């Protein structure tokens, strides 16, 4: 059912525009777009925020940060208990050493709390801009269905600008949020293939996360052990990209593709190292074992 918005005046449209522009995250937060964020590089024309993916990463990140906070809070409680016992026993050297450890853990806890609050602040601002963009988009669609008048055309122009501003702010916040994702330390643990892996076989593993790449080669030895030219690589997490893993077998000058898989990174935001076993072939006859430490 079409709706007429001819009664929505130009003055009201301008008020809406002002209210949306006042909500602009860049007018309220002193943030600078990080250089590593590709969509904010100079000359970039495509603004494509992904609210569902951002929500998934935010929830995983917050859960991981809270795990770290709980672990260090438990450590602080343990050290504080020993600190009281040591004070009663008057072992001064050990007492001051414990006091130093306690202060170090307290500082780290304060950093974690600030980190969590910053991430929450960014995501809250992101959600506000997302709702404003959805509202402006819906109104723009409604105005486009109404009879064309001078007021409706001016309203459409204002709403289009508001959608653009909210979209830019969302991408801006995504870039700021990526700075708080930490690092993934990925360790190569080898291939698993049972009868498929024979002494002398050589393989190349290529891991990609956005523009970050890791290429390493390995060989199956006579005692079934494996040697790889690299064992660890540091990746910077990305909001939108998944890990892409490609394995090829090297036979002289020829290469045979074993398989290509993608791996989501949301489960990697954890205090404990994550053991990852990926099926490289469709039947799972060759698997790749990795360990990811956040």
C-alpha cells in the first residue's frame, strides 16, 4: 500500500537531517581510521558495512576478553591470599616480591577493563548508526513511493545524504573496532593422512587471511615425521575475512591440488590455544592440524 508523505515538509526533513548529523559518531568520538583498514583507504568508493558479521565478532571478542579478565582476577585473588599469609609470617623479601606481582596483575586487569569498555562503546555507537541508517533507508523508500513534489524531492535528497553518512560512520567504526581484535598466533602442527602420506611426499600449505599470506613447505620423512620450513605465523584478525587454506602436493615440477577450505575465526577468541583439525579433502582422507593462540 502506497503512502503519501506530502505533509512531511522540507523544514521537518531538515530537522531530521540535523538530528542524524548530530548523532554522527565522528562528531562525538575522537577516532581515526586505522591505516590497515582497507575500505577506508584513500580513494575507496565502496562502503559496505556488515552488521551481522560485526555482531558475531563482537560477541566472540567480548567473551574472550571476559575470559581473560576472569582468569587474571582469579590469579589476583590467589596472590592476595598469599600476600596476607606472608605478611603475618614476616618474610619481607618474598612479601615484596608478591606485592610487585599483585600490582602487575592489577595494572593488567585495569587495561583489560578499559579494553572491554572501549569495545562496548564502539559497538554501541555502531548499533546506533545502524538503526539510524535503517530508519533513513525505510523513509527514503516510502518517499520514493509518494507523489513527487518539491518537498518530497528535497526530503529524498536529505535522506540520501543521511544514509551515506550513517554508512560511512559504520565503516569508520568497523575500522576502529578491528584495532582491538588482537593477534592470532597460528602454529603448524602437520598433516594427517594415514595411508595417504608416504615418506618422500612434499606438500605446500598456503594460508590467507585477507591480504595476509603464509606459504610453507613440508616433507614426510622416512620415520613418518614431518619437517616444515616455518612453524608459526602471526595474523591480524579481520572483521570480514575468513581463513582460506589451500594444500597442494609437489611432484617434481608439477603441483597437484589436494583441497581448498575456509575457516571462520570467531572460535579463536579464547584464552586457551585452539587445536584446529581441517578436512582438506572432501572425504577427510587428508587433514591439516593447526594451533591458534589469541
